[in-house]
């Protein structure tokens, strides 16, 4: 059994290596911001905003860990954030991640498809 | 949801090791709800819902957070986040023993409750441990050490 055309894909990917990396990084960054926005929405919707400190502190970012790994993070550094996350009407981070990850994945796939056309 | 709660209660309260770890001694039937809680609150140390009142030394309370629709697959299948909060007023180290026992009991456990009721059948496709939400910490309001862990239950309600 042989697969034809696979070498072309590899060559194309090598050619666009840097473009692919930066495109994924930027899409991932935008995706993480989307997740952070969604988390802020849930905080507001569930009336967990009193001073706005927690809401303001929720941030998303993407960074390149190595040549083949790009990591996205959404979180907060406020000390009482885990308490709110664990409340029965909490789960603002988990819920936003679960809802938005398929969307972010789809965006990355679309971007890669456009680059490798 | 009600059937899932029943099943989880059954799993947690029927384990002798967990009962011993949290000092669960309730044997008599008590009324459901707040009245029942008052009737035996010191013995009822494995509780459904976010109920922390009463005189207890150790406490396990479990509750569901809002369900999440799996948009990319089917709207009928939901992700139900199950949070288990563990409290111990004497030592933070006991929290690990209790949480390990709960993880052993619930992770990959069979929560299928479709055979319990004729109507509103709920099929559960898995219960997975997701990790700690809070690492052991001291709750000043409750004067107790505490930690929370989360499980994810994938369930489908038959319409």
C-alpha cells in the first residue's frame, strides 16, 4: 500500500512552518480571550461580581512552549477564585472552557486549511 | 438528576471505609430535607447539596453544577460537573485520605440509572475525575480545612 501526495503536504508544511506557528499562536490567543470573556459573562450572570476584582482578573493567553507545542491558558490570580469556581452556581471557568474549546479547535483547523491550500 | 443523586449517595454511603473516614453513623431513617438534616446533622456527614451547617468534625458534601450541552455532538448529551467538597476541622492531611477514597469509588464508576425509573430515564456514559478545584486550604468562615474535587459525568436523558 502506498500513499501518494503525502510528501507534498510535508514539503508545504515545512515551507510554511513559521506561518503555521504564528497563525496557530494568534488564533489560540484570540480563542483564550474568547474563553476569558465567556467566563466573565458567567460571573456576571450568576451574580458573583461585587467589586469587579475577580471579573477583571480573568485573563487568557497563548504561548509557544517549544517548536511543536503551543499552550493556551485561561485563569486568574485572585486568591478567592477557587471558592467561586467550586460554588454550586460557580464553575465559570470550567463551563466556558467546555463550551468554547470546540469553537477554538474549529477556528484553528479552518486557519490551517486556508494556509495549506 | 434526582436519580443520579440517589445513585451517588448510595455509592458513597455504602462504603464502610469512607463512612469510617468521615464518621458517618446515620442508621435511622430521617425525613428528607432540612427537617432530616436537623434530626441527625452530626451523624449525617455525607450530604447532598451545599449544606455545611451543624456540629460536625468531618464532612463530605456533593452537588452538581449547571449542566453543559455538548454542542459539537448532540444536545441530548450533557456534561454534568459534580463537585465534592471535603471538610475536616482537625487535620488537613485527612482530606487527602478522604478524597482518595472518593476518587477510588466514583472514578469510572457505573452511574447508569436507566433501570431505576420507568419514566425520565437517565443514561450515564461515564464518571471521570477531573482534578482538584481547591487544594487543601483553611476556610475561616467554617473554621475547617477544606478541599474540593471535580468529576465530570456524561449523561443522556431519554425523552
